[in-house]
C-alpha cells in the first residue's frame, strides 16, 4: 500500500514524479480541471453575492472516482497541480471532492521537477492558499458574467455563435485601433544626404548630414535636397571632433513567460500557444534514455527574473569552466523584475545547466530542442560578462552643415558568444562601418554627395511578439493568459494572422465598434489593467472577491440594459446602393451575413441574387463579377441536363445547368477513393459553416474522414499509398506530400 498519494495535473508530470518518488508514493493525474461552472447556464447566483455553481466536468467523474479510491489507500494526500492560480483552483476542487475520505490533505508546490526540489516541496507542503483560489474564482466568474451576458446580445444584434470576452475584446480593440491608425496615416516625404569622403588614410568614410545651423532639420523634398548637395559640393570638409570610447552591452535577464514568447516568436517563428505547449512538456518531463522522464526547465508561467543562489553558483561554475575567467563577471548579474511582478516563481531556466542542448539533442524533437536551446542559452548568457566595443564617432563641419559617422569594433564578445539579441520591430540596428584613422583639423576630400528619398511609415501591425509585449506593458492579462488570448481571437475570426502580422477581420472591426460604443469603460485597457490589480489584491488577501464582483457588476448591468435598447441591429440593417440586380432589375442592398457584408437583391425573398463586393478607400462599393458557369462533363442524375461548375460565396460547387427548374447541387469530386477500410465512398470538396474548404467522404455521417489538404489521385512512389495531398509552404512552394510516409515531391 502506498504511504502517500500525490495528485498532479498531467500524466507526463505524474510519470516524472513517480520515477523520483518510488514505491512509497502513488502518483495520479487529474488531467487538468475536474470541476467548473456549467456549460449551458450562467452558473452564478448574482442575487446571493455571486455564489458559483460548480459541476463535475463531463468525463471527469471516472477520474474523481479513481482519485477517491487512491486516497482511501493512502495515509496522506499531496495536491501538486501547477503552482499558480489555475493550479490552486484545481487543488481546491480536488480537495473538496476528497474531504469525505477523511485523509490529511496538503498542498505541494513544484517549481522544478528535480529529485531535490520535489522532496523539498513535499517536506515543506502547506495548506491550500484560499486567497489564491478566490482570485482564480473571481477571474472565472468575471469572465463568465461578461461572456454569458455580452454574447447573447451579439447573437441578437449581429448573428448567432459570436462571443465576447473581458480580456480578448481588449486585445481585439488594440489590433483594430492600430489598423485605424494605419488607415488614417498620411506618409510624409523627407530626404537624407550621405557624403562619401577620403582622408589621408583609407578606407573612405560615409558621413550623414546631421545638423544645419546647429539644428536637426527635416529636408522636405528633392529641390531642397539638391540645393544642399550643390552647397556641400563647394565647401571644405574639416574634421571637427573624433571621439573614441568603450561601450558595453550587458546581457538580458533570463526569460519570463512574456519574453520567452516574444523571443520564440522572433527567432523560431513559434506562436505563443506553441511555445507554451512545448515549455509545458519541457517542465513536466521528457524521456532521456536511461535517465527516464526528466524535467528540463523550471515552471514556465512566471513574471520574475529571480534566480536562486544554488542555480547561480552552478551557472557561474559552468561559465568559468566552459568559457574561461574573462567571461565570468566578478559578481552575479542581478536583474530587476517589473513593478507588477508577483515573484511567486523563479525565472525560466534549465533545471541543470550542465544538461546542455548538445547533451539532450538525441532525445528531443526539433521544436522541443529549439526552445530548450533558446532557454538554456538565454539563462547562461544572462550571467556572462558584457560585450565590449570600441566606438568611434567622427563629426565633420562643412560651412553651416555638420556631418556625422559612427563605427564600432567588437573587442570582447562576452555574452554575445552564446546569445544574439533579437532586434525589436522598428528598432533597426545602426549600420557600423570601418573608419579610417582621422585627426581633428584634417581636411577631407569630397568623393560624392548622394541624396535619398524616404517616406514616413505608419505604426507597424502587431506581431505575436509585439502584441504580447503591448499586453504586458499595459497590464492586460497575466503570463498564464497571453497564449490563450492570442489563439482565441484568431479562432473566433475577429483577427487573422497573415505573414506573422495581425489584421482585424471585417467581423472583428464590427464587433469592436459595437462594444466600444456601448461598453467603453469595460472594453478598456486601463479598466482591464485595474481589474488585474484587483485580482492580485484578492490573491494577497487585501480585498474580498465578492466586493470586486459587486463593484464591477452594477455599472456593467446598467450598460448592458442600455445596449439592449440602443445597440443597432446589424443583421436587420440594410444599406441601399445604386447597383442594379442583374437577375430581376431591382436594386442591390448591403446586408450582413456569416461571412461579413455582401450585396443582396432588395426584392428578397422573391429574388435571391447575391454577390460579393469590395469597398474602396473612398467608400465606393465595387461588385465582384461572378465567373460564368464552367462545363464539368457530368450529367445531372435528376433531370439529365449537364452539370456545371458555379461560384458561390463559399467557393466553387457543382450545380445543374437547369437551375432554377432543377436545384440539384453536388459536392465537387476529387477523384480519390476514401481510404477507410470497407467504406467504398469518395473524397469530395466541402465547405464548413464558416466558409473554410475541407475534404471529406461523401458517405458522411457513416464515414467521418476529414482532410484539410486537397487529395490528388497520384500514388506515393515511396510507400504506394493511392493518393497524395497538395501543399504550399513558403520554404517549399507548391508540392505533393504523403501523409503516411512524409514523402515530398514537386507538384506536376
């Protein structure tokens, strides 16, 4: 019989713990949350001080039953879900379920999964942190109130299936407002002037015009630039000042959640969601051959740059032995955490600095290794000596003009040996150049003067990295929520991620406009940040969770009542146009549907003609002509007339040429037989309710095969599979790919 039961969230974490704890412990996994608010009702009793109604999550009844049986066999129970608010909530709900068993229940916090840390956490186990649980409960109820009250309003005014979220709507607002800034932006022309000159010794030096009459002046147009160039061509160039100094570049702190997501996005092109999923696996444990499942990094949801003394000593020893004393600072580098940091966990670091990326490479897949390498290098580099540069600045006078050139030479790489800093968007690195040995008073020979035209640029659209940074800087969300915020707004189709940039969709712009107009104080960056601070105060035991909900709900309910009365009904709105209907001669009007705005005949339902359109920058509506029907070579099985390919709002489809007398339509065939054994069906092109193209068996629902890439009847030459699929990637372009053996070949 096990002496103690340890309950964690994931099976992977349970496997790692079991290896370290041995036969005296039974380790079980809850597989995430076990209880939550009900799915199909509000689940919050507003009249009785926001009392929540918790129910067992579907499928978790069996898990809880097994945990109860395991608790009955044990002398004590240790609840060890992740050490954060969500983990505390999971522990609280499990404890509530296990109370009738009557065994001692403790809370253990594992910040890293090493034997020493695990045993220390069990030895120092405490009680469940009620305040931390209440902070999670308040967040959950707040999100439920906003979601369950706002979403039906959007269903009524726009269309069913839409949703609004307390934090996600603020993120959408930030993206929409950035898009509006870009649309309003009017570029301004300006010019720069580069002067190439020679001194007594090579190489030539390229100088930039820096001052005119001692002031920074914008050169507005070509005429002004040419006049300055002509002026400079007749003036003597004299070296005014040569300044040489040593510059140091200090290492960055080890990762916190946000900086890990930012760097993984910039350097590895990983989404925040993917980064957190990989980090979770590294934390919970990876099979390392004979070592078995091993936790490779510390807990990955943190806002603190703190490192414990033991880890500091280990990394300093590693640096001294691996790189030499010159790379080791005289004392450890210390980094300040942000004012809002909760400091509950250390920074993200490897659990053992001696477990280098090269050592674990044979056991990790490509993406896991890439993220582990990034974390390992950032941590080790954070405790290395700064890089040192010799920087030279040359100032040259030419009459009323001052010219400038800067060059630097790396004298000692320091931490840059290991970790190159990813430049932030919009902060381009100044171009350095090798400078000749110049002396003050030396006259330079003019080689050429070159004017260059430029235009001011609008603010850049958010990337995942820059949006995470903006959310963090504005206090919106917490380290544990950034990834889910970003994935949710894309999944809801309020924004799209295109070429690594966020663009608001038409639907996103509409929903944002409605919410900002009617809930300006709720869908607000400052309000959301203040609410995060209130949740922190609940966690610290400084305020009750009910008080926070009371203060929120009163104003929210009033805004909700006003919005029900005053918010415009988009789905009922009709905007007339002068565009004639090409079917019946009526006029087309703009309506709103599942896929956004479209043109429809004013005589609907008598005339069901629709068409897509584009809206020009001046607001003019330009209809998109629908392609003429294309012959298919197939015959309608209902009336015998030819079947043709038509184009609708959801793409191409097969329809009878006898429409409207015969309304037979058919899914477009791919010519590929369904690969499911004994099915006998055929894979056809389909379109989802949201307009996404996919491929499935024509025997649905008897056969539920689904493919997201188009199958083609080309057998795989490697494994003999009867079909391959078409894929297009940036790296490979259009190609054929076998889902079975991963063979790739050029498309025909």
